[in-house]
C-alpha cells in the first residue's frame, strides 16, 4: 500500500510538471513533499533529512535525520537525503561503492550550479567532498544538466518506482543524458539477483533493460576507476 501511495505521489509530481533541476533554481534547495514521501516509502521507519545550506569541507557531522537507525546502513534514498542536506541541489547519480565498503557515491549539482562528487558514509551519514567543479567535464555536465531539467521524476522517486516493480534494494541510480530522459536503476532483488531497470524521467514508468549494452557499463567502470585513482593520490 505504501508503495502504491508513493507512486501516486510521483504521478502527481509529473502532472504538475517542471524538471528537477528547474525546480532547484526556483526553490534553492527546498525539498518537496513528494521527495520526502518517496524516501519514506523506500524505508518507512525514517524520513529523509531536510535540505539545507552548508559549505564545502572535508566532512559534515550527520544529523539525527540522516543517521541510520537500528535496521542498519543507509539506503540509496537516505544517502541522497544526507548529501542534499549538506548541498541542496539536483542529484544526477547515487551508487554503492563496491571498492570501499560501507560508502555511497553521490554526484549532484548544487544550488550554486557547481557539480560535486560526494562520498556518504553508509553507517553514520557523514558526507565528504571528493571533488567539486571539474573544468574538464564541461560537456558531460551540460548534458547531465539538460537531462535533469527535462526530468519530472527525481532520483529518489525513480528509486521508489523501481522498487515497486522489483522489491529489493537499490544499489545505483543514474540519469541517462541520452535523448528520451530516463533513470537507469539497478536493484538487488529479494531473490538475490541483480535487475537493471529503466525509469522514465517524465512518467516514472518502469521497464526492464534488455539492451545488454556493455559499453555503458564499461564507461561506468572507467568512471569508478578514475575516482578510485584520485582517492589513492
């Protein structure tokens, strides 16, 4: 029932219209009720943290709203909430870090229009800035901004929609900057299998990814490799 209510909230947001990045420009980081409901649906025992201003720095102390409860580590939606609590903005991707246990990687565009790569501790919600304002990614940033502007469904709503289709745990979600705005969401199902799903960024409709295109995965792995190399420096 909660998942059905969450999808209804997503549908209402889509009918209202307006991209997630455009909404950011208008609100300067004020989180919507729909986003809050989506995170609650992903884990009903805790609501996400409210968006709020913060400055760059090595780490931010987790708040009661972002710290995990007795059930364990932060979900993808809660990691996004922790990142947005420090840097209000529009999230373009969230992914469980396979190389560094107990961490989420979150990429977002802040209210200041600066792209930041963040690491969120899955145990306590601490947020660390890995990189901000990469000059060499101008084209990539522009494509991601355009995709976020075209999206009526944000990353947390996409995660909820994916879980309504395949119950389990979201391990990653990323905006696809190709034409036909969509979120690419990976879910580890209750059966233990990995499911790759596409969530329409305008309607929240979920379809299975049958492309079998390994090029995107290889590019994604290259991105992770670059990030890990920077951590070793």
